[in-house]
């Protein structure tokens, strides 16, 4: 039996309907959005819950970590805050004269996620020389007045955050068009309503993956033992299902059914802005920068795990980052401001130094290296076009290795 409840992203209805599902004694509950997952966690610690669209499962208190959720919840990490810098960058690229951006957010987000969202966008905006104007949208009826407030404040574009705004696609699109406000959403499905663009994960793929979690739980698996999946991991499965021909990725680990070719292997390097106090020192050691303002990936993300090992290999405890993000462009922008310290793959740091004001510190880094690979299925005949692509990738990889 399948029970369905639709709260239209209204918080009181979410709490009420979540309670109904719990007392119905169902075997597992799917919570599409973060407010639903939070409400269910407050009601039950027994019924298995699979969440689908949650920007920050750890920060929202839903799981102990992405690798080891603990408790009765697991699912998919949407990682929206980590991509906010990229979203602003895309708007800036589409509108070169952009100087003021409205951040329209609703009350469906929990306080922690709302704070992280605003802070993430604010830091990214500052690094790009933009002014951010956060505007709360409490109800669907307030959508048009929110766009009006953004226009009056001089905003030349807007970004959207929150499940209620996503649910009100037609009303949001109509208001954006009426106020001639280029608007970006996380959801590609909302663009046809009148938005400029979207940048985010594929919700259809996420829902299919959630069904996979449900299947495992119904067969006896415990949510506490099922790691939270991060964006991009579904591509491995698509490779197995022959939906795609190959992947270009950082190290995926040993896979018996895959052939992997390492294009290049490189160390991590410590990077600061050229105007940073650390850049001006003639002699510097790791202990001198460990207390700086770090911008790093979350330690339970794939790159974060490697970076944590870099610190441990150098006999240091991984520092608590002031900003956590997997967005390379935001990381580079914050480091270039001179106020942050970061760790980047050597080739990324070298290429970024040509475009931004970065300096690679003369520090020897012990610990793991990071590799870039081409991955495809064993015993699969690749087309001539794919073969040409691989040859081109090898040539580009050689040039990256030679970057000074």
C-alpha cells in the first residue's frame, strides 16, 4: 500500500501530515524536502525515513555524517549551499553588468539551512563584487511583492531558495516576467514558467535513487548503515547501465567492472591570495597558517576526505573551515580576496593563479595525491568519437602537468 500526503510546503500542514503517516505504522517514509524530513525526525526515531531534497543533512541535524548517518534517516544530499557561488557566477556571466542580486527565500527552510544559505550567498557575492539583498517570502501571496521589493532595491537579477518557491513555479515565473527580473532556480523544471536559468541536481534522478533506498530498507537494511549519497555518484551507475560511454573524474577507487586510465597524478598545494599576510612572509611553515581562515570542502565529501588526510599526514588536526564548499570557483574567489587559506590540486591552483591573484605557498605537502581518470566499462567497444575524445583528453592532461 502506498500512502501519499501533499502539504504544499506549508509548515503546519507538514507537521500534521507527517504525524498522520507515522501513526499509520508504515514501513518507510519518503520525505521529499528538508522541512518534511525535519518534522518526521522530531516525531519518530523508529520509522525509517528517506529524504530526497535536503541541502545540508548534517547541518540540519538529520544525520551524524554523510558516511555514517546513524539514527533512522538517510537519503540524498542536495548540497545546494555548496553550489551557491557557482549560481551567482552563472548569473554574472549571463549579465556582465550585474551588481545587485536579490535572494528570495521562504520559510520552508529550517533556521540552520536559511542561515547557511544567506551566509554562503553573501560571501560569494562579496568575493564577486556583488551586493546581495536577502528578501524573505513568507507565503505564496507574498511572491509578487517580494519581486517588487527586489526591483525597488535596484536588483538586476534574483536567485530562489526554498521548497515553497519551488512549488509555486507558475506564480514565481509570472512575477519574474512581470518585473523583468532575470531569475535563477535550483530546479530545471521551473525554467519554462519564465525563469532565466537553473543550476542544480536532476530531481528525477534523485527520486529514482530514493526508490533504491526504499527497496534496500524494505529488504532489511538499516538507514543508519546506508551512506547519504552526494551529487554525481549516480553517474557510476549510469556507466554500468551503458547510458553513458565514459567518465572523466577524480579517483573513483577500484571497480572490478571498470577500466580506468590515470591521466595525471598530482599533489595538493596550500594556496593564499597574493595580498594575504602569509604571502608576504619569506619563511613559512604549516603551523603558521593552521589557524587562518580556511575555505575547504566538507570533510565527509570525497575531496574533503583526501584533504583531511593531508593534514593528518603532516601531523596536524584538520582545521575547522570558516567556509565549507565544493565549488572551485567560490573557493578560488575567496582565497584571492586575501582573507582565506585553502588547499587545491596543483594543476587547479596553477591555472587559477593565471586568472586570479593566488600564490602557492612553498610548503611540502605529505599525504595522498589526487588523480584524474578516464573510466569506462571493461570489454566494451568504444566508438571512434569516444576514442578521439580520449586522445584529446590525454593531450590536455600533458599540458596540465607542465603548468608551472
